[in-house]
C-alpha cells in the first residue's frame, strides 16, 4: 500500500506482487558500523507481469551492494536511496537477492531497528523498524521463514540471540588485533512477518527454568538481564510459567518451540515486544523485588508477561494482514491477558481496574480530535495508532462478543479461528466469519464496533406500574459524531442487568414477546427499545450495565436512594462500585459547577453514612474495598461536565470531598488502619496486596486530618517504617502531594536509598511531577537538569515529563499556559531524537477543546507552534495536525 498524499488507506490494500518465503540474515556486529547481509528468496506471484519492478522499503540505510543469483547488480539495474531499493527488471521466476547494508546501532536514538541499549545490541521492528536493518517488503502480510547468523566479538557480546531455536555455534578467526570472535546460528521454522524479527547481543546474565507442555515436551525458559539483576527475575519467571499453563488449560494453546526467551533492556519505546520466541521487554516489566517494586508493578509484570506470551498464538501464529487490522491481535490479546489476571487475582477488582483505565484513557480519546475507529480506515503514521482505542476498546469488543455468543459459542468460534487461520495474516472480517460459521450468529451489525469511532451513550428511563407489577424500561442509544464520520448507525450493545428486590436478591420476571432480552442480558440493536418486565413480586431497582458489559456511557434516572441501595445491596460487584462512584461523581460535578460553592461543598449525610457502613464490612476483599473508597478520577469529572472545564475547581472539589469523608470517619479509619498495620505481613500474593491497598486508601484520607490526629505525622511514620516499596511510595506521594513539611526529608531519603536503581528512581521523578498545583511546573523544569535525568531514556522521560502531562491536571493546565509551552518545547526537542516518544507526549493535548476559553487559547497556541516548526517527524506532525483539526 502506498499513497501520494502520505495517507495510507484500507481501501487501497492489495497483496504484494512478490513474495519472500525465505530470509537468510548475517549480522557482523560493530557499534558504529554493523554490516547486514540479507539473502532473500524472492518469487513473483502467479499473475505478476514480466519486468515488474521489485520495490523494497528502507529507512536511513546505506547500501553496500546488491546481487541476484550471485551476480553483482550494475548501477543501471537498480535505484537505491536511504528509504527505498528498486530493482528495475528482476527475473520472472524464483531468485535469490543478496543485499548488503551498513547501519550504525550506536547512533540509533529512535530505538527502532537495530540499536544499542547501554552495552547491548537490541532490535525493535514493530511496526516498521525492520526496514532500518535491511531493504525489505516491510509489511505484515509478507511472511517468511528466517535463518539468522550473528557474528560478534566474544568479550563485547558473549550472548547472541535471535528468533526460533539455536542450531549451530562456534568460534571465528580472531581479528588482526587478536580479538576473539564467535557466531551463533538461529532458525525459526514458523513463517513470520518482518515486524516479529528480533536480535539481542551483549554481555548478559541468564536465569533459567523449564516448562513441560501438555503434550509432554520440555521447553527451556530463559530470562536475560544485566548482571546483578538475576535475583529480581523470580516473579517474572513464575508469571511466565503460569501464563503457559493457563493458555493450555483455558484456550488449548501449547507453545511450539524448544526455547522461550525474555530479554530485559532499559532503553525501550514500548512496554514489551512479542517477537517469536524472543520477547524483548522494557525492564520495568521484568525486574521486581519488594524493596523496589510496588504491588502495581507486580501486577503489571504479571499482565505484560502474559500478554506477550499469549501473542504467540494471537499475533504470531496468526498475524494481521495489514496494520489496519492491528486490533485483531492487540484487542484479542489484551482480552486474554485480562482474563488471565482475573483468574490469578480478584476478578471483580481486575474488571474495575480495567474499566477505570478505559474510562480515563480511551473515553477521552473517543471524545477528542484524535478519535478513530478500533480499525481505522486510514493513517499517516501507524506508530500513532498504538492507542487505548485499539488495545482497551478492542478488548471490550471481544468481551461483548463473548457475552452475546455465550461461553460455549465464543470458544467454538475461537477454536475455528485458530484452526482455519493458523499461519495466516488475517483480517477482522475473517475473524468474525469464524464466529458466525461456528454459531450461526449474524455479526454484520456487530462489526460496526470496529468501524465507528465514539463512545455510545445509552439513555435509560423506567416506570413502575404497581397495579400491573410491571417495570417498563425505555432505552435510547446515540453514537456521537467524530471527525471521520458525523452520522452513525445504531450499534449492537449487550447490557447485562438485574432487577434487584428489597432484600438485595434479583427478582424473577417475564418479558412477553421481547427478543431483546436474553436471560440476564438486554441486547440493543435499534436506536430505541422498550421492554416490559412483568410479573414482578415487588418494585425493583434496575441494575444495568453489570460487569460493564459494553464500553458505553450510561445515563439513567436512578434516584440517590436507588444508588445508595445498589451501593449497599447489589450482588454485582462492578455495579456496587459504580453506584458509589456515581454518588461521589454527582457530588463533585455539582460542587465544581455550582455558582455558590458553599451550597454544594458538603456531601449528603447518607453518602457519608454509606461509606461508614462499607468500612465496617469485615468480609469484603481488601482491594475491592480500597477501590470503593477511591474518589472518582479527575478525568471522570471532566467527562461528566463535558466542556468549559476549570481544572483548579475540579482539584478543589476532590480535596474538599476527601477532607469531608476523613472528618466523618477519622476515628474509624484510624482504627482499621492500625489493625491492618499490625496484622499485615508482606507477601506478593493478591490477598496481601489487597490489604496494603486498603491500608493506603485509609491513610490517603487520614493524611488530611489535623488536630489531635496529625495526618502528616502518620504518613511520615509509615514512610520511615515501610518494609516495602508499595507503602513507602504511597506515603511519599501523599507527603509531596499535600506539601507537608516532611516532604523534602522524605524525598531526600528516598533518593539516597534508591539512587542506584533506575526503576525506583523513575518513581522519585514521577511523584514530584504529579504533585498538584501550578508551582509543580518549576519543579519539573528543575528536574530536567538533574544529573539523573536522561532524555534519551524513554522510561525517564515518561516518568518526569509524561507524568506531568498525563497525571497533573492542574500543573499541566496552568492558567497562564506555561505547562503547554513546556510540553511543546520538549516535544520539539525529542522530535529530533525519538519521534515516537515525542508523539506520545503530544497526545496529552487530546482534551484541550473542552477547557475553559483562556486555557483553550494557550493550548491551541502551543499546538500551532509545534505544527509550524521545521523538520517535524511524520509521527509528531500527524498528532499535531489531527489535534488541531476541526
């Protein structure tokens, strides 16, 4: 696919005119001048006309030579530029094309293609990084069997890794200066696209284990890390083994190579990469011990290890035909890793956590200028479509499919997909066809979830008829306009529900002649539905969108009394939490938008009483109770208000509510906090983590108390006595957030303790960047000059600058626009070295249009300055222009 206007369109897709079934690579590794020899077996398709040019992709490549079937090509036979190699008249039969290129890994600051991370050679080829290694048909539907030979100096790179299984190794003649060299040959028997190619070479330590598959094969497991980090790999290895077992038990997927390897590197644009048999990870998702990793880090490691392993089938064995189908592998694999984590931990807590992520990241994306369908129809830069819409909303679509088809129907469809498309580069249409063929379901309308951007809104009205014992529910769906399509069609929306009776139990009912109701699920297919729930033994309270069964916004007319009832009685864990969130959100919106702030500042006594009742429940999971006690996020309030947002008012409203809850229940909270402190032993298991989450949720409220209970002193004491990073970091964040007098001492202590550990130091930067208030900008600016700040390390940039933009509503959105100017400065600076990281930072402007007029003006000016700058990368230019489009 190509486009003269720079836009790649799904409708323009056509297969390549040449295939490359075999790739033989030889790497002669040197930091400044690595030579790559690629022997490509090329064959024209059956319908390819004679003398059709072979045009290969490149990116900043230097061509040394090109030959066909052993004969060196003369300059007239081809045209080579850094971005393209065109062979004018290749043979009209299978032939061998040998290409020799030279690249400089040490200067590859983009961290795409082959680069050096510290002293380690590493690759990142998704989405279009392989073309930075050698000229190639660099697209997902060109699948090849790879053989890779790596040559290097023994002292520089004693470890030489690539995809597949090792088949040969040995010594090479020493260099003229006596330096010893060696080689390793790897073979991957499974055809794969170039984006899944991987190479790692360096002086690394290795942690080994093994796994016996369900068919009895022994698989060798290896995790490679920098020397000294071996003792921090235990949890990652355990998560890998549990992932392999779970995928066999739940999805019937067995691993297919003799060895599975993970390499942890410190310089990486992404979280991890699923290269076949050789996963490359950002080290933050591998390394952990109690002193340096939080419970959230452990959960993240577990989830990301599983995600990349699960890609072996949903992404590698079956890949995507083109990058428009990115959601095919990512949405399905996110769903799989969510289910794995739910089985490993608390399913209700995991579901709520995932929904909070969706609402805080994907919903604003859907409502802003960067909105796009889960499967976009066009793009300028594919790197900018690794978004929450593709990943998180893509996973919600898979979950809805399972809800509609049922567990058995979903499993039948997925099994057919694995059987029918193993070894293929597939499409969304082929994926859905498998489910239709397996179950007989008509999924044509359901496919709109992949085609239409925007978050659907479902309005709910209900009326109770006492005489007829009937509840009439009217449902109306709308899909808001988005830049690519103003007019939308009705969606298929599964709404799980219950009719909750006075005792908290779901009531039985009948629904005469209403096909929209399937057991405990209403399946909306039209713009409007009216449903009569008849023969009810008592007046119910409608509990709708249980387990968040569809990624929508629900607008209902439940009274405060109904929400309080669901808060205390609903058997659905998600909706019980949602009832609490709705009550608090309603109060916060009212406080933020009220003309007379004092009129609505104090929460209703009934809400405070309900929170007190929750505190007294002894049989509630600690992590779940902590979530109920967590105030709605600032992004939730922004979405509810919709426009003319004043971030300072939102921050003030949340602080006021936190203080009100603390005043109402300080004694009770302190009692529970002390009890948890005396009975909680550290463990990485979910139960222990849940108790810590509850303890820190209580401390979050207590931190704002004063008088006979000094909240600041309580927080500082926890910081000093903490025996794990979770408690230490939580208390540090509270001290810094509330600008307590002990904050500087705590920051200095944390730094001295962890200054030699990069991942812990990232937390130190992030805590300071997310402290609310206009003054934080100056702190962040000072920290960019700190000796430990390294702008070439993506983790450090995300920890400081990214955290400031994404996690500091008041600081980033300063009234004077200085936060926007700071971000524009850094976007332009990073544009020159790492455009992917720069473009991700620029997405922090996604919601600028909903701000009040003054901030809106400043944000637009900053975006226009970026757009009008010279030498913008395609990544940054794409985000900047889309952010400004009307």
